């Protein structure tokens, strides 16, 4: 399973705390993510994460490309709906649209992320392996 992580600036620390809490589960999977988010999570948890560019420099598009190629199985994307930056709106909608098109489970907040991470641990997302093969 390949898990992508990204977070708006105001949600990066929440993503770090989430990944600390679920480090044991996340360590069993291949992780990738946008530059700053990945760096912060990796430094706090020791998790190995393939780092893409920062979101504003194209990291979101790198994740989108992997989703379009069916190389991502789960997206953890902590969004800040109150303070979106100008470049984020189009990128956010593109990521969510691609997840919908390719049946990629996506969490945009910590509540949904916890549901998905527990489902992942139980094997509820094993169907993604069949789609990828």
C-alpha cells in the first residue's frame, strides 16, 4: 500500500501529531508526500517518506500524477478550509477529483484519517491491492 500525505500550513502540526500517534501502522506502508509536510513528519517520527516538492512548487501535482497512474492507495490531506491560499484551491480540487475518479480513499481531516487508518489496520482497504494488480 502506498500512502500519500500532505497538509496545508495551518494543519502541518496536526499531521505530525497524527503520524506520531499512528507511526506503528504507517511504518508498514510506503509513504510519500509534499516536501515540507514530509520533512516535518519524518523528523518527528523517523518514518521513511519519499519527499516530493513542496505543494506550492508542484508537490501536489506530483501526488496527483501518481494517483492518475494508480500508484497511490490512500491520501491523507489535512486541509485548512478557513485560510486557503490562492494556488491551493485549484490544486486541492484536482487532487480530490482524481481520488474520486480512481476510487482512492481520502481523508481531509483528522476524524476521517483516523477512520481510514483503523480500516487500513483491519484490512478493510485490501481491495486496493486487487485494483493495482
